[in-house]
């Protein structure tokens, strides 16, 4: 474990990791071997710079109109469930003709459920090209799970024997569960827990975890704290860079008020965050001013966030980092109504922003060192509620980067059905891949050793696939 770096890791974090390993050890034969692995290998940063970028789609992305069945039999099922006749007749199905240019052709040897062939939403041509290039991989039907779960076990209502994530279908709770493995109220996320392990690999540990999307638990660790930036760069507090009301004394008083520590935990946390912003804002601004890119980014919110992330990666030498975890976000995916048109437009923004970001990583020479991946609150129902869909569970997501084993699908394709055993009603997908398996695969590539995976992905010992295979091994 991370004992040799005890100056960075608190005793409380160590005790929590010990407990996680104990739980994992009782859970599976995979986990039983963890304790025997070398402690010195808890984190490996010997292979140079690496970064992970979480792209969170807030609101619950509709999986049914993101990866769409294209082969004739499965498209017919999709079209019948989503309103018959497609959007032209008042349903929420995309027309088959509109998908002709976005079909994803997996290798001949990869046969998916019911011989399904998928197409991306027609507003995602750039990710289709990245799939063809071999740098993008879809992960099918992934979602939060505590243990592997069948439909019969779910229907049994026996939560003691067959536990399920708490407060399913709730926005706030499932955002937190995706990001931390716990519902709302969790204080650490799996990005932050990776940051805990990576801290001592960085000369300036402050910049291990960076959030460009606002507050989220994903980047909070036991010791790692997210450094907040805006799409314009460092967050600077107006009034501290000059005089308040033309008074130096007023500026000093403002700084004292903002940074004085208090006994109340929330006040203390606010003061600490503000003090960090004040202390490091100028340093970050200088680093960004010396980090230039010719790659162009669009003016959307997501592109702007990824633009500043790209510039920060370009400034990695000045910032003194070799391992970083980032988070960006885009909202608007809660399509209870108005799915057609609005959803495709949002996916188009994701498509454009991710492609622009990948091009910037190519320019910086780190395309195989930076991996972006998507996440969302949950998937949605396959059935329509009129002109939208309701909250679901499992969904499909994308991984993009030069180190991705792209051009093929990972996970198990669900049946196009509202009655099959891989859904729990109305086409709400019962996940066949857990978020823990997703996060553990990314963590392993990032440098986390098998012995520390339970500290990042607390349920991983209960699942068979700590490595889903969508990332290439170092040098691969």
C-alpha cells in the first residue's frame, strides 16, 4: 500500500484502505491475492506523464439515442419501442437513414448480442472517425453496482443478500454514486483517491486534481483536494489584485476575512479553498500564459473547459506534475421531454469538444498519455414518455486516447427489449459492467497497483474484471 509515503497520506486514509482490502479479500479469489503483492509497487509513475479527464454529462444521458441499433432486425425493435415510424411520426426514434454515415464496424470476430450493429448519433462523426482510427472505444451497459446482480436477484427485493446501490434513479445520489461509490454525502471520489496515491509523484502536489466544471466529489481525496479553474484559467478574486475602494487596508481586510480559519468545518473548508486560490492563482496564470496551442476550440462551455485543461497539460513542466486527474462537465441531459433535436445537439457538442481536445493532445505529443472518458448520472428508459425518456440505470460510455484499445466494443450489448432479463422495466438497463471495473481499468493504466485498486474502486474485489482491456499496456 502507500505506507512509504505516510507524509502525504493520513492515518485515517491508511485505516480506510486496510478496511477496503479486508472487505475485498473476503469477496473474491481475485482479491485474496492482493495482500501478497509488493507494497513498494503501490503506485508507479516511472513511465512519464499521464492524465485522466472525466467528461461528466449531467442529467442522465439517453443511451438509446447515443448508440443506436442499425442492423435491420434490431433497428425495427428500437423503432417500435421508441414510437414507431421514428421522429417524423411523433416518436423519439432517430431515422435509420440518418445513421448511415455513423455506423461503427467492429472487427469481424467480435459478435455482439443478437448480432447487433451500432451507429453513433449522427451528430457524432468525429468520434466515429476516432473509433475507425482505433483511439475510441465504447463501453456498453456500465453503471453502479455493489455486487454482480441478475434480474431475478433484483426482483427478489432481498437487499441484504443482493445489495443494490442506494437511491437508484435519483440525480444527486447517482451522480455521487458514479463519482464516489456512495450516494450524496460522500466525501471522496475515485478520481481524488487516485490523486491521493499520485501526490508524491508530483513536485507540486497542489495540481494533481484539477476541476474545471464546478464542485463535484469525483476529485476529492483523503489528502488530494481539487484545484478549481474556470474556462478562462485560474480563478482570481477581484479586489485582491488591487485596491478595494481605492484602499490597500480594505484589500488586506478582505483577504483576512476570506482566509481566516474557523472552527466550523464548512467555514474552515471554504477558507482553505479560498486561500489556495489566492496563493496559487498568479502561478497558474503565469504557467498558462506560457502555454500556447495552435489547436482551435469552439466557443461552447465544454470546449472552453477542455481548452483550459489542454493548456494546463501543456504547462505540466512549469506546474511540476507527472500525474493529473481532471474533470469537466456539460449539463442539459435530463430529457423528460424534447429529446429529439436537443439531445443530438448536446451530443454534437461532446463530439466536437472531445475531438478538439484529442487534436490538442496530438499537438502536445501526449495523445497516448492522456485518456478522456465519459460518465453520467444514469442511463434512461428505452420506452418513451411522450417526447422524452425517464430516469434509468445502466448506460453506454466512451473512452478516447492514444492508449485506448479502440475500434471495438467492451462490455455486453443489451437486448433491444423492455422484457429481457438485462433490464429492470421500461428498458432501464441492469448494468452488466460496474463502475468499479471501469474505474479500476483506468486506475491500473494510470499507475495504481493491483494491491491499491480497492482503495480507488471499493467494490472491485466482488467483480471478475479488474481490467476490462480497453487500455493498452505501457509500451503496447
